[in-house]
C-alpha cells in the first residue's frame, strides 16, 4: 500500500467532508520509490501533462467533487463556477436582458476575463460561442459532470493561447453502470424566477470487469423569467433612499414616452417647451410613466426583466473499450441546445411632427394657450415617442453545441500516452422576438396616418404588428478541430526519485462564420444603398468567413531533487497562420479586402514551479511563467460597423471645404465606427503577452486543521484595445485617415464619423491572495467539517494610452465594472448520522465605491428637489444558504435547502451600465430572494 503522509491524508479527508471549495495544492512525492505504487491508478491532473498518483500538484488547483456539486445547490455549471470566490468578471444571465450579454454565461478567474480563462471538457478544448476562446458554460450539462478542476494559475505552456488566467476543466462521469435519475425544483418565496431540472443516465458494462463501458445521459433545465415589477428594489426608476441622514431618489426616466411627449422648438431661442397632450387632456399619466411638470416621463426600469427565461436540453454519451490490459479506446459526445430570451424597454424613437399635420392640430395647437406659448413663436415640433405598442424589445438567443472526441490512451514501452481527435461546433443565433420594428415598414405606417403616437398605450398594437420583427437577426458558427498527441514517462534517477518527462504536440484549425439577415445589416460605409434598419438597436454587420491554423509542441520535466524538494520546468512553442477570410465582398459583390488578413505569429512560453517540504506538515510552493493570447478572429476580420457615438464632445476634426465636414457644429459628439484590424506587419495585431507568478504555502499544525494561502500576480502587455477617442480627436492631423463619412439610415444622409481600430496598446496587472482553511472535529451530535475559502484582490489595473490608469478594485470603474476587494465563503457541514448531513454556507462580497450619479433630493413633504451629484458606497453583501441531505436508502438521496435564507435584498447601486435595470446591480447580487429547493437522486 502506498504510504500516505499526514499532509496528503488531511487534504484527501478535507475533500470528503467539505462543501467542495477545498484546494489540492501541493506536489506529488517520489512515485517510483514504493514498489506498491504501480498498483495505484495514475491520472493526468489539470495543469500538468505528466500522469501521477492523484494526491497533490505543484500548482493551485481547486477541485469540486460530485458530492460538493450536489451540496452547492447550484442549478447549472455557470451558477456553480460563479459561486467560487476566485471567480470575478464573468458574464451572467442577467446581462443578456439588454442584449449586452449575448445569451452566454462564462467563467473568469481573478477578474482577468473570460477570454483569458480556458474552459475544457475532459481535458479537451471546446468550440467557443464566437470567434474567440470564451466558452458558453450554458452548453455544458451539469448532471453529467463528475467533478470540476480549476487551475488558478497560467497554463499557456501546456495549453497554448487563452490560458493566461487559468483553466476550468469539467470532468464528466465515466464507468457508470447503474440507472440514475436526478430531479431538482426551485421555488422562490416571492413570485417569478422559479426553475427546475432533471437528468437521467444509464451505464452498460464495467470497464475493469467487462472490458467496456457505455454511458448515456440526458438532462433538461428550465428557468422562468423574473420581472422588475415583481421586486420592490427594482420596479421603478424613481427609487427613494437615504444617505448620511438625507433623502434622495434615483431619477432614471425618459422623455421618449408613451403616449408621446410633444417638444416645441421656439423661434426666439428660448428653451424648448415639452408637454404630454394626454396628461393635459385626462389630468393623469398612463401606465409606466411618471408625471414631471407638464409631461409624463417613461419609467423604463419598470418594464424590464431581472432574469431572462431559458431552456436547456443536453445529451452526453461515452464509450470506453479496453483493447488490451494496456490500451483503452474511447469516444465522447455532447449535444446541447440552449435558448434564452431577454426583454427590455420598448424602443425609443423621436419623430418629426409637421406643424401642418392633423396630429399637430389635434394634440398640440389646442394646448398652446394653456401653456402660455405663442403659436407664432413655434418654429418646429417633435414627437418624443416610446413605441410601447410594439411590446418590450425581446431578443432570443440560441446556442447549439456538438462536441465529439475520439481517442486512445494507454501505456507502451513505459510511456503513458494519449492520442485524440476533437471536433467541436458551437452555433449561435440571435433573433428578433418582439418589440423591434423594421424602420421602413414603421415609417410607411406613420406616413399613412394610421398610427397615432399620442393615443393611449395599447390602442395601436394591431396597427404596428406588420412592422414588428420576428425573424433571425444574426447567426454564427465556430468550428474547432484538434489533433493531439501526448505522453509521459520516467527518466533518470535523482535523490528524491525518478524524474518524469511529459511531451506533446497538437494541431488546431479554427473556423468562424458570421451572417446577418438583411434587416440586421443596415447601411454602413460599405453598403450606401441599403436603408432599412431595426428600430430599437443599431444595424448589423457584413458577413465573416474566417479560419486559421496553428500547431504547438511542449515539454514538461518533473525533477524530485530530494525527497522534500521538487522542481518542474515546462516549455512550449506555438505557430499560428494568418487568417483566411473568404467573405470579402460588399453587397454589390465588390472585393473589399485581401483574403489573407492579420499577421502570422509564433510564440515561445515557459514555466518553472517548485515545492519544498521542510517538515511533513508544511509545504512551500511557488511558480513563475509566461503566457500569451492570440487576437480573436473577429478582432482582425470584422468589417466596419456603426458603434454609437463618442462619450465626450469635441471640436470638428476637419474643416470645410473638406467634403467630410458634413455635420460639424462646433463642440459636439460624433458617431464612431469600429471594426477589425486587418493589417499585417507592424500595424497589424500581435499576440498579447503575460508574466505570472505564485508563491504560497500549506500548513497542517494538527491532523484536523489545514491552511493554504497563495499570493498570485499576473502582468499583461501588448493587450489589444481600440484607439481611445480622446487620442484620435485630440490629434486630428495625425489621425486624419481615421475620419470619413458614413450613411446613417436614421438620419437619411451622410455624417462625419471616426474609425477607432484596435492595436496592441494596453497593459494590465492583477494581483491578489487566495486562501482556504479546513477544519474537522467530532462533536457530541456528529462530525463537523468547516471550510473557509476566499480571495483578497490587491490589484486590478488597466492602462490605456492617453487615459489615467483604471484601478478597479473596490470601485465602480470607468468600464462600468466592479472588482471586489474580498469575496469569501464559509461552509459548515454537520453529519449527524449515516443518514443525515446539514450544511450552512455564508457568502460574502465586500462593499465598493458606487458610480457617481445625478440624483434628486427628496423634501420633507415627499416632493422632489434639486438634482445633485452623489458619491456613496455600495454596502457589502452577505447571504446564507442552508441544506439538509438525507440518505434514505443506499440508492436514494433526498435534499431540502433554502438559498438566501434571510431573504437579503441586493444593496442599492446607482450603477450606469447593464441596460435598463435600475437600483441594483444584477451581475453581483441575487434578485430572486429566498428560494426553497428540493433535490432527489435515485440509482437502480
């Protein structure tokens, strides 16, 4: 039997009793010294290519077992990963409500970003949801997951690009022989947001006894929508609150309203007059509006969702066949379909109101005297409209994933080897599902005079129906093909045992296709004759059909210098081709770019790690390495498209008679275009680079207590970012070639725009401390296990030329994001018998400096006073979860739990980003509230 040290035994026991956030954080001892070691199964650990006995690794690897997953109460792998304290900066389901999240949920280690966090399935890459590397976690079936391994250190020397922040590896079930049924139902105490899921799986054949195993699994998940109207902390844009003994109110209202607001421009230059004819006629405002003087401003926050509706169907199958005692053939397949529909406020659309029109005579002229307006002083009129009769803007996102792996692994000539082929496809669609309108059809209805913007809401639904869009907006497909070969074996003897070498090579081909339907393609600089566009959002893009290849090779050497000191060195070389883009034609079929775009690139990365055990109860460890990330294909190949307007106001960058000076009006905002950088050479994009280091220890002063602490640091350079608008407009002569004209369909003519291309101009640094502590003891009522994990963020800094350093820790930053100083979780499990266990979890996020916002003072009589700029802090956020688990029979488990036990509301936030939600930040807090859940599992 393999001798087990106090350290490794304690870590193993910690896994068995904790909630699943314990770390397995040290280096394996010499494997060849014990003759019995050969009888112990050797596995490959995330972050290393060398197969070894699965005790501990040299790098910080967090492991969640199946038991830990069940205790977490998570409904999906996205929820499971998001609950880890080391995770920050990922995309949540909440962000897709306003279209910003794109219908995805991602993983991001240490706030470094989803694009820098590599997600694997059984150690193999997955096709991303777009042209880059970020994977939509919603496509992974949680019911098939056996465990999750999270490497919180860079791993480019093993996996190549995209692993700068670390790796999340989902290990699926295998060698299962029974029939298993899993059911889960979640019922919030308050209305809205309930969910359920179920999964079934069946295995055939025992791999060791029968020489084969076939496993089939299916799961179905549903999440119902949660609306802002169902939660008092988010049901209005006018939310009253107190700060330092004074009363204030948020003031998120819109003058684009329903029924429409009339805006009159005066000939004498006095301020425009705005009023709601419906208010003056009926003496009150309609639904979802708020009276402000003579007009009814639209309360858009009251109409949105807080959580989108979603459905997921997933199938997983695997086959393992022992060809002989040393060789195993395997195949794995995952097919998943995920749909998510998010709704936000109806589109806002100002419309010209001719003074000769019947609408002006009916809704404006009769009230001019009441308003004290001289009819002769009115120069023009405008309708400020919210098209509520079209419904809220609904965007339906769909993700279809197909993932196939074929391979062989085994041992030959003393070499543990693995050869595999991966074919992975991710299809993504974005559909108009209500609320958006065809601009051309809408104006046809307006011009026909059948639509009355001043009529009460609900009166024009049928009239607008022909213009409401229910069709595909855009679709994309990302294809990944990988051939991989790797092996490891023992080499020469050292004082601590046999050294081990791991080597490998892989060839990868990535393809990305993007298409937009005609209504989504609106006019841009390359399509001057196309006028239609969706009202409620910006036009879409021209198509992309891109691909590139790369191959890489690596070597990893583990050297046990002594029985207490191990060193591992790794080296990898990668070579990438330039991108081939065959979609290089405009609407008229004219070539617009070369078929070969961007730079080819190669990169050499390395990593050194070491572990030292001065005594059996103490481990010291550290690592230093480099990493890289290739530019996403769309960052290179995307055509120019309209990207909104500048954040600041600038003088006109060109002067008449220059034909580009078509909308120069002194200091103002200008529209901007964005697109890929297709150039090669010095002006083309190069790989982003990183340097990272870790230093930590694990100590076990007594057998029942284990403490691990790791300091980590990641420095990034050559990051790809768009050229800042202030730099371009501040140096118009230098960047003269970036100014051009653009046909804007909403305005019906050319406007002056600036193009902001991407270059390797940014840098960043992330630094922090991760910790985990586990304690176990016997009590008079049962066995007690405690696990405390957390991350203390020291730095999350981003530098862009021409701008101050963005320091995000503990504040709402310039990119509308927050990097929390502290995220921590304490899990306590009491096992009272072989039948019952009880778990209490405490989840904590530290407070932060809020976004500076303009709010209104609230007077003592409840009326609203002046606008003031307010600086405040968002409170810390603590929630409690409780669970009781009953092992009713050997093959039957029933779990009852309560999430957010004390029904904690999200803290007030005056944030500016994340769409139309007001009063809290749904990316960082739970909007559902106290939720009861029950889970049942049965095996036959």
